[in-house]
C-alpha cells in the first residue's frame, strides 16, 4: 500500500492504539529458552504485536521532536521508513490464519524492514547536522535531542535484536551467523561467548585502521580474573551477543589507540593498551586502560553527547572507508549497547596520564533484561519542560551539563519512567 496523506491519518490512529501498550522486555535467558524450543508460529504471534508496539512507542516520540528538526529532509526520510515498516507489520496482525505461506512472507518482510532501516543511525545524525547548519540550537533543544537519540537508538537496537532472532532461527540464515562456532549460536546469542577472542578480533580490526592512519599502533595486553577456582584455567565466557560486545570494544580500541598515538612522540616506545577481564557473581567487567594522556575533567560531561568529537570530521569523499574517529557516535552508541542488557559503560580519566573505560555486563543471563524506552505522559512532558537555571555560583555553563547528567543517572531516564519500567520487567 502506498502512503498517501489520507492513509497517513488512518495509520496515525492505529499508531495511537499500539503506543498505549508497553513493550515487553525479554532477558537473554528468555531469548535462549525460546530459541532452544524454537516455534516459528509462537515467534510470529509474539512479534506481530510486539514489533508494532515497540515501533509505535518510539514513533510517538519522534512526533514530539522540535518542529525544525522534523522538517529536515533526513528526518522526514527516517520517519517515512518507520511509517512504512509499521504499516507492513500490522498487516500481519489482521491475519486469522497462520499458514506456512504467511510465515514465509513474514520472514521476508522482516528482512526487508531490516534492510530499509540499515542507515537509520547515519541518516538521523545527518538530520541533526542539517538542523545545526540551518538553525541556532539552544540548550533546551540540545538536551531534548540528546534525550531522544538515546531512546531512539536504544529502541532500534531492540527491534533489530527481535528481527535478527526470528530471521536467524527461522529464515534459514543460520549459515550466515557470525563467529567461528556458528552451530552453537542461538540466533545471534552465543551461550559460550569467549570474551578474549572478541577482544582480539576488535583489537586487530582497530589496529588495522590505526596502522593505516599513523603507520604504527600500540600492543595489547590482556589480564583475566575470576572468582571461582574451577574456571581458572580457561578463558572467561559469558552468555551474550558477540556482535554487541564487538561493537563496544572496537569503538573503545579506536579511541584508546588514537589517544596513545596522538600523545606519544616517540613511536618505538608506545605504551600498550591493557584490557582486564573480571568475572564476579553479578557482573562481568572489561576495563580498557590506555596511557594516551587522558581527558580534562571539564570535558567529561561531553563524552557521551552525540557528535561530540575532538577528531576532524571525516570528509564526505572518504564515505566508503571506515575512519578511526570523527563522528562522535562511538561512545554514546556503545553505552546503549552496554545498557541494553542492563550493563553499563563508564569512562574514568586522569588528564596527563590516560583513560580507563569499563564495560559492565550482567553475569547471569536471567538478569540481563532488555532496557527499553516507554512512551507515556512523563515522556511527553520531558520534551516540553524548560531546563532549570543553575542555582550554584560561578558555574553557569558546566553546571547545566552536570544537571543533565544527574537527571540522566540510572539509564538516563526520569524517575517515574524507571518506575513504570521496572514494573514492566
Ligand atoms: N581513551 C580516550 N582517551 C582520550 N580521549 C578520548 C578517549 N576516548 C574518547 N575520547 C574523547 O572522546 C571523544 C568522543 O569519542 P567518540 O564518541 O568515540 O567519538 P570519536 O571517536 O568519533 O571522536 C573523542 O573525540 C575524544 O576526544
Ligand atoms: Mg571513537
């Protein structure tokens, strides 16, 4: 069906309907249990409701964005993709019969939707750039955009996770599953993810870029610590999505390498990057330490802002190559991946020395629940609230950004949203 202004209106009504439901977060354990007893029909019935719910929840938030941003060509394009995909999925809600043909058709639609949305991150970023180039952005608007992008990209991560699980389990794409021990994967989850091998993989690929750019690169040192004697001999393993872990590590390695290369004059004495892996009862932690000169404290609040970068922006003519840095999306998106399954990513830096970046992951797969944005009245209010003015002396500018980070603490959501979310979990 083509999108005309008329059926945009009717889609809007259906959107309202689905946005009243809260998304249902799943844990890694649930994904695995489901994958082990894989029933395509059950997955179809769950997804044909859950996907429109997740889409509608975030689409209602897109509609709350500042008007100027909504008018940017790239944002219009993203909005259109969401509308189309939403419409395509709700077609399946109307079907009474779950026939093999419908199941096949559903799988094909999911693949089509995944492909349609593959450039969403870049296109949305482009939309924000278009806005910045054509309008003055005040502090309030910047705040709303940051808040929105965190939720929007998190929603996207979660929708892709659902689509990937279904298409990998039922779409005959298993042979394309990533990693060396393909057969042990459950969809895109590795129940025995070897952390050291993901680290080495991410390191080698970042090192390739670093060598290309600087003609040298720092070495890697890995240390492992665990609570139990039993595990002492072997590499630490975790039930996790290796591609998510890889994404985070690749970004952290690129940052650490750039810092080491930029801050060390003599190339033959580069300090190594050290990754320490620890496994406790609750958490698996990965600490990446570099001696790349660190980050001044006054900039700490900026690190997780979209498009904050101290690297030159990669030129458009280099669009086909992967740059080492410059988009400013590395840290914020990586933190979303960590938080998606209730982990976290924090940066601790000492200016003049170096930086530690820690990735936390839940050690138990039943505690690794999805963290999802929920659209409700509090969310709407957030986009309209005027930022409070600082009430401490002398720090007008830094205080404002501190206030943001305090407000953002605990997964960057207002308290009331967190409450409603823990109920949902
Ligand atoms: N390990 C590090 N050492 C020094 N500075 C860092 C480190 N990691 C991140 N940064 C700073 O944070 C900024 C944002 O990082 P990121 O979000 O990955 O974007 P990008 O790498 O594209 O600039 C970097 O430009 C850099 O100034
Ligand atoms: Mg980076």
